[in-house]
C-alpha cells in the first residue's frame, strides 16, 4: 500500500509512505544540510502523534516549512487509512 | 470594512505562508475552484495546521469553502472548527445554504451572488443571520445567463447595482467581482472605480499585483477626507439638524457618511 501527498513545487514537499516492518525515513531536500535534522524531527514527531511505529516514509522537500511537512505526511496517512477501509 | 479581498489557492504553501505580505486588507483562502477534487483533503489539513501555528492581526482571513450542496461542505467547515478565521465565503449563495452553515458555525458569512436566482433573492440573503457582506461572482453569473464578460462590464451593470444597493440598505459591505485580466492596470482602475461609483465598498481580486490599485480606489481620497472633516467640525458646532456648508445643504445622512469616511481614513492611516 503506497500513498502520497504534496508536490514538488517551491515551499512544498512530496511525501510518499508505504508498508514496512520498521520505521524508515529517507529525505531529499534542497536545504538538507541546513534543515535535514529538523525535517526528520517533524516527520518523527508527526508519526508519534499518530502512534505509527512501522512505516517507510520518503520525503522530497522543496523548502517546505514544518507545518507543510506535517500536513503532507498527515494527508498521506489519512489517504492510506481511507484506502485500507 | 476591508478594501481588498485577495483569493489565494488553499493548497499552495508558497502563497499561504506569505498571505500577510500582499498588503490586501483581507485574504480569502480558497477550498473551492482552485483546489481539485483530489486535493480537497490535502488543502483542509494544510490550512488547519497553518492556522494552528500562525496568527495574523493585520489581515482578515476568510475561507471560501465549497457550496452547501456539495459533498465537501461539511468536511470543509469542520476542518476550520476553533481556528482563528474571520469568517466564511460561501459560493453559490442561497438562503438554505446560509442556514446550513449557521447550524455549524457562528462566524461571519460572505455569500457569493453568482446566479440569476441568487440575484433575485439577494434581499432575503442579505437578511440572513451572520451575513456581513455580499460578493458578486460575475464569472458564474454570466455563465449561467449564457453571456460574455466584457471589459466595459455593461452586462453586469444591473447585478452590480442591485447588490450594492441591497448591501448598503442592510449595512453590509458590498464586494465587487474580481477583474480577471491581471495585466491590464488601466482596465482594473476603470473597473474598480465604476464599482465604487455604484456603491461597492471593496473589491475581490485574484492576483497580488492588483492590490495597490484596489486599495487606492476604495480608500477615501484626500479631498473626501478634508470635506468630511469640515462637515463633522461644522456639525459639532451646530445645534440644528441641518445646516449649510459652501452653499450645500448638510443633514444627518451626509454627516453619517462623513463619519464613515473618517473611520475608513483612520483605519488606513490616511
């Protein structure tokens, strides 16, 4: 099961999530050197809020702020839930 | 009492997070036409997280939700629950739609008058609870009539007149339809001035580069402010209900109008 949300436009990010037996996060970002750790933290925190411990998360970031990263991840999670129903 | 209402797409972070830099008095975050059916969920979550994190005192924030008869209406409204927005812009306005929205929220409502039927019922719409302004949606209105929009806008003269008169009669703001040619500044100036001369108090817009002209047109001019100050000064020194100023009769409605001009001037630091 794979779902996505967001875009590759400036100030946005594209998040794709899929099944995994562990927590895996990959990040590609135009500002990785400066903000890679922060992006990782936002993703981890959002997953924690949703009690998710096993998932493969791919984030292609184009300079998104924290609220956008959180939103795109939450949308992908919601779409995954809807697809599972 | 805003002069400009700028529409920005509800699923575009680059626009949303800069909403306070455009100098528009009000922002309308759009969940309707600029957000595809597949991205409605994404826009709702984005705006919810955005408004939880950021707040703005200098700009009014409205959200154009989907119409009350659409399948997206309920989710749109509930996604904005408890967030700091000024109100809702409700497309395809009807009395029934406004009442549906009032069941879910007490916030201000700006109905978009964009069909011949809505125009016929505009007074009923204006009287509904929580309605604070009327907005003309000329693109859909002319589409329903099967007529073309023109730069001269003669085809919407009647609709503009009725909406402006009704809004003013019920103490509401009258918001004009957007001018869709974003590169024609001269046309925008003429169009906005025509709307103001019919009684509109403000104009909606679709591109940030239209803000400056619209703010100028719908702000009181220096001449209007000076005249208003003279009227108020003379009225304060007069014990009569009506008096003469420069040979013109000044009575209560003119004094009230002068007060409004000064209120606007104060609000916009003029």
